[in-house]
C-alpha cells in the first residue's frame, strides 16, 4: 500500500465532508461567474436600456449570490478542514496504537527523536496533503477540463493550440518528481537528526552540565542546525530550477491565445467575441497548470514524510500475539524455564545457555551473578519482552508464547532495574497498572514498599507531581515508588529486578518483612547484588557466563563455597575459608 | 530565594508568562534586521515584478482593439515577443526574490534556534525537572520551523501588499473621488471586524499550541516508558488518553478555523457590496456626474483593491499563528538563568581539594528544607562517604557542591574560595560527577567514555575503561569499543552502563570526584576489583562517595546524613564504637 492509499483509507469516513467541501468550492467559482453576468445586465438593461424596474430584482440576485458565496466559502473551508483534521486525528490514534504493540527491539533500533518527528513534523505534511494537495488537485483538474471542453466547443483549433505546452509541463513534472525527491528526503532526514540531537540533549541535560559540555553540545547542535538550513535552502534552489519554467508555460498560454486567436480573427475563422471569451477564461487553464508544479513539488515533500511515517505502519513486532491466544482462568504463578537459550539478534554467542529453573506458586527465587551475566535478560523472557532462541519458558505449564500478550502481562508484575516513572502524581504512578485502585490500596502498597512515610512528607503528599523519569526524587525513592507500583498491580508473578539497590539496608529489611506478610503471596523473582536481598529465598540461582553455575538455598550455597559464598564473604567483611571476622 | 514552580504535566496547559507584545515584536525584528538589506532588495524586486505584471493586461486590449481590426499580423508577433520577454522577466525576478527570502528565512530561524538551544544549555536542572521534556523539544524544532515563512516572505509580502493597496487607492482617487469614498466606507466595517476577531483568534491559536504541546509531551513519555506501559498492560488506558489529547488538538484546530475562516468570506461580502453599491448608484443615478466609462474603469480598480486586502487577511492569519509560536519561543529565551556566574566571578584556581560546607540550609521547594545548618569539611585528598537513609539528602549535598542548585543560607567553599565567587565552568570542570542516572548518548562506547574528556586519546579511553574493569566486557562485544550504544541501552545491562559512565567520569581526571551510587548495579566481585583500581586513582583527589553497600566505603571517613544534618562523623571503627545509627545500619547488613 502506498502512502496515498493509506491516508485515503483512513480518511474514508470523511469522504462525504471532503467531497461536499470541494463541490462547494467549485460552486463558489460559479458565483464568481454569475455576478459579472448580473452586473452586465444592470449596465445593459437598466443603465443603457432604461428598464429601471429591473434594477431591484437584479440587485436582489446579486445580493443573494454574494450571501450564498459567503456561506459556501465558509462551509467549504470548514468541511475540508474538518475532514482533514479528523483524518489527522485518526492517523495519530492508529500510529499510537501501533507503537504500543512494538517490542523492545524496535525501541532499541528507533530513536525517540526520530519517532517524535514522525508523529509531529511528518504528520503535518500529511495534513497538508489532505487540506491542500487533494482539494487543489481535484478542483484544478475539474477547472482545467471544464475550461478545455468549453474551448473545444467554441474553437477546437485554438483549444489545441492552447494545449501546446501541456506535454512540456508533463515532461517537466516527471523531472520535478525525479529531482525534488532526493532534496526533500535530505530535508526530512536533517530535521529528524536535529530533533534527535535536541531530544537527547534535553534528556541528558544532567550529564551535559556535570561534564561542562555545553559548548561542545552547542557545536554539535550547530552542525545539525546548519545542515538543516542548507538542506532547506538547497531544496528551494532545486525547485527554483523548475518552477520558473512551469510558471513560464502557464503565462505563455495567454500569449498563444492572443497570437493565434488574433491570427484566426484576422483571417476570419474566429469572431472577436470568441477570442474575448477565450481570454477571459484563460485562467481556467492557466491557474491549474501553474498549481500543477507546486502540487507535484509539495507532493514529493509529502511522500518523503509519509514514507517515513509508514515505516511505523509497516513495522512488525517480533513478539506478537499467537494465533489462538491462551487466556488463563485462574493463573497460579508457577514458572518454569526449560533448556532456555537466548541470543541477541545481532550477537554471536548466546547470552543465556541451557537455563533450567522452576518456581512453585508463592515461592521466592533469588537470582545473582556478575554484571552482564544475563540476569535481566532471563527475567525479561517471562513477560516476553524477548523470546527465547531455544527452549521454553512456561507459566502454569503453558509456554508463554502461547499466552495472550495482555493476559500474560497482567499475570506478571515487574519492577525494572531502570526505573521509569511518569510525570504524573505519585498516586497515578502507583496505580499505573490499575487506574481505579482504591486510595487505601495505594497507601497500603506504598507502605509495603516503605514509600508512604517519605511521600507524606512531601508538600502535596500523594498528589505531588513527579518530574519526567522521576527527577527530583532520589534513586532509592524512585525505586520504592516503582516497587509500590508493581505491588499495586497485584499479579500472581512478581519480578523485582534489582529493585532495592539504591535503598539502604534497614529499609530493605523492612520491605522484605512487609512482602512476606502480604496476604496473597506472589511467585517472586528477585534479581539482586546483595546477599541480604535474596538470602531468604526458597532457592537462589547463580548465573555465570550465561549458565546456572550453582543453585540452592542460602545455607546450601554457603556450603558449596562457590560464587555465592565468596560474595557473602566480601559483603560481610569475612576472609574466605577463614570463618568469622 | 528560589521558589520552585509547580511541576507541569502532559495534560496541563502551560500558562503563558508574558503574552506577545510589542517588545516581542521588537526582538523578532532584531533577528530580521541583520538581513534588512536583503529583504529590502527582495521587496524592490517584488515591486518591479508587480509593476511589470500590471503591464500584461494591456496587451489583450491592444490586440483586441487595434491589431485585429487592423489585421496587423506582424504587430501580433511583435506583441507576442514583448509579452514573452516581460513574462520571462517577471519569472526571473520572482525566482530571485524567492531565493533571497528563503535564504534569509532559513538563516533567521537557524539563528533563533541557535539562541534557543544555547539558552537551554544554561538553564538549571530545575527547568528540566519541572516540565515534560516533550514540551521543550517541540519548541526548539517544530515551533521554530513554523515561524520561518512569516519572518521572511510574510514581512516582505505585508509591505508589498500595503504598497499596492496604497497605489490602488491613489488610482481610484484620481478616477473618481466620490466612488473611492464609497469604497473606503466599507473599510471601518472591515477594521471593526478584524479588531473583534483578534483576541478570540489569538486565544484559539494559543490553545492550539498548548494542545499540541500536550500531545507531544504525552507521546514523548509514552515512547520512553513503553516498556513499563506494556508490562503493566496499560495500553488501552493510554490509548484512551492519547485519543483524548488528539481530539483536543482537533477541536482546538477547528475552533481556530471557525474564527480565522471568517476573514475570506467577509472580504468577499464587502467587495460584492461595494461593487453592487457602485452599480446601483450608477443605475439609480445617484452620482449624476459620473459617466459609465468611469464606472467601468473604477470597477476594475475595485477588483484590484480587494486583492491586497485578501492577501493581507491571509497574512494576518499567519501573523496570529506565528505569534502563538513566537511567544512560546521567547518564553524559553526569557527563562532566567537562575544559576549563573555572579558578577566578577573568577576562574577557580587548580583545586587542592579542601571542601567546606558551613551552616548550609537548602530547600528544593520553599518551606521544605532538605538540609538545615549542615556543616561538613573535607581535607585535600580525603575520601568522604555519605551514608544514611534513602532521601536524607546525600545526593543533594553533592549536587550543591557542583552548584546544580543554589543554597538558601550558609556557605560552600573549595580551598577557601566560595563556589559562588568562581566561574561555574571552572568549578564543574574540576569535578568528576558520577550521577545516579547513568545517561548514555547514542554513539559508540568510545564516544561515550570520551565525553569525559574530548581530547583524550584512544589509549587513555582504554585506560579509563580498564581502571573500572569495563574493558573486560567491552572487548568481548562483537564491535568492542565501537559498539553502538542504543538509546535505551537495551543491549547493555544496567551494571555495564554504570561501568561505562564510571569510566567517563574517571577520564575527566577531576580534582574532586563524586561517586553517587556509582556501583549500585554492579556485582560485588567486580565492585571490589573496581575499588582496588580506584584506590590508586583516588590518591590526591578529594572524593565523595555515596553507597549503600557499606563494604564499599570502609576506607573512607564516614558522614551519616539524617535529620537534615550530619549526625555522625568518623572512621568506620570510630562510628561502630559509637553504637549509634551507623552501627545499626552496619549490623543490619550482616546476618
């Protein structure tokens, strides 16, 4: 499907409005023809002919025409805008819905700034297409052919003469299409790069300031800023190579009419009246031809943007809902990894190899291991942020790939390592997964995450708006709100990916206590670096180099004197093999 | 001193601090003035082409009235040749004008954008913390793009149209003063109409720009937080919110169209009224002294009289749209740089490293003190650890040292120089900050580490990476140091990102090193290796370390931050002996 078809199919519901809008605008042109006729009658019949009684009716007609013209012009503008705006709104919604089903791979490969450009600047060009290009094309074509038919009827020879430039115009537009497209693509690309750079600079403003890199950033910015300016100027320059010629063709039409019409008149094959008719109607060929170039040029710009937007439309997530999605009735929360292997699409060696893991409903599983060993990857496989390359992950005995994605996500609650909070009130953040959550529940979950006390100390309490990504809160506070959010989601499976790394030990101990005391115990997976976070787990798995190197309870692992034991010693200031302090 | 503005979120329209007024216009003019000569030249070109285009209708009259009755075919050809020459001239002149105004327009907006970006670099954390980032972004790129056409072509056209309007009025007056007055009698109606719609139209456009800003802010956050949204199965709710915002934009747009769309029909109506009035007066013999020929000529002028007005109506709409964007742009430019070099600030000499906080009181929001009368002193080369409960203000203390925020009371000095008397750049460039938020830029790992010191050689980058044991995993990546860091860093783990940002900080070779949870996501063994490497690096540098795993800070002097102050101060052993809060914290960590 091409961009035009795509936009038009979205606009379908608004066809009626758009067509009526265009018809009305054609009718307005009609009024522009009627009123001169009325005025001519006033001159001929009333002033010259002295039929004074005709003056009032003629004036009435003129007034009626004027009023209808006003109404039709306004209505036509309104309907066209309405059609265009509705289409834009629907496109926005459609694209947003699409973005929501895209997976993490997509968001890794597409930058925020670029995605933003597609839904802002590029979408503006789609609006230009619906509000300007379509009506212009249609009304101009109508005008052109209507005029041509009149010309053919009155004098086909002169009509054909008038068409002399048409083949050249068509030829030119082919050239315009070929040469303008790359120029427009460059503009589109440079504005997107600019947007991406600014977006990153705003997001990373803390790092920029910490390293005093303002001048460096300005330099990088100026490079993109200039590139965009130059691309824009260059596009105009390229366009101005063709525009004057197209302009010339349309202007010379009048010359052709005058010259050949004049000759025809002189040799008697045409009357002077016909010539003046041709001359007064010349704009009907003139203007459409003139607009033709502009329309083709803008259309190329529209295509440059629309094709970028369509990459969203065509994007296919690697992780999709299965054909016959499984929706569990009463999920219990049993998790099993069977010979799981995971390889990054681009990576050579697998990150996870032959992982076998089992958690019974309500159990707590700890996962530890060195930086980059694949802990986060492992837990991401459960809610299908990624799919295994080999082996399978099962919940309640059913492969997660068979689950309905939404059902799966409502079974698995997660508090992620990279805490992302929304610039919303704290209350809205905690009840994110469950917007209708009762206030007491919000407070309860905040209390369980030991967030209640500091939230209450804030000036607006739970109604405090937190900045984008939670700026303004300390790392530990962010983590605790994220934890409360996961708890409030109340799922049979809870994944806590390094959720308490920025929380002090006292608080952590308190949180663990509260988690244990919760009525409905979720199957909990805790990824952590601290022994204290996992030591009470039913089973602790140690991941090293993508494999499970040891597993067991705290005591069992201590006895094994492996990785766990050595980390234990380090964290407690004990020399290995040497007993206590 | 520093009152924090209420935070803005995506669904709250931003209040306009100072609406568009004449000073804004003057400031816009400042950008335009630099290209005054070019624009005046473009205007002259337009005047010439307008005059030339007035000639062409004469040809038709010539042909019909003279050449055809005379059967002058040669004359026809001469006429055609002249016509073509004039058309060619008009076209070339127009082309010239378009090239000039485009260059000027694009240059002006690139300058506005430059100033905007430069100013944004100077704005404090506070600015970024209090509003959705999507709202800032849309101003720098989209809004600035929107004003381009008006600031070049728009201005030239307004002058041009005013000029032709004047010229027409003069011609009309010469032809018939009475009819001219009749025509001009409609002008007050038009002026009143414009005055009437002015403020609702402006409000409608401001509303539209607000709604646009809102939807962009929401989109920006949606993209960044998509993983959370998906994992909480919130898609439907968010879709509903986004649809609502899209509907708001559409409604705001339609409302503004409802108002601005009246201009054209009203002009049409007025122009028809005038024409009819003239015909009627002629027919009813109201002006007995005016001949039919005069009336016909005059009608031709009336037609031309309304054209520039129609164009001006269009331009007026553009002006209103442009001001709605300009006032937002100027609002950013007017945002005070609340943290800036004080007058007479000098460069901070090479730091030896004595840091002193004396009686420091600080609040992010007025009335809610985070720190009160805090005292702290670090000797050159000393390693200080800040411990204490979450949210006690540990990160705040180090942010104050880098002057990311200004304190309300007390003083902070480095080697006896108040940090308020020195240039901020000289202060921060001697400080290495490893922030909690490990933001990496798109680019290679190499680029990211080098961000710490732009002129570092490859070897120095490797060295920094080796010092924090990041080299181990980086060299195992398929592209090693040239691996592209993706925006959300998806292929790097949080620990790995932390190591990269750690290497970045070390590469800066700071005199004062601040490590705020530098190793929280790193496993204990790697952390130990990092620490061993760090010992050598810390030598001679004053360092502030914030960490929750107390094993990492045993060699430091420990300050326990709580109750807005430092409540315990001493070495690990001293504090343990104290049996105070540090003791409790420490024992809680042991089993």
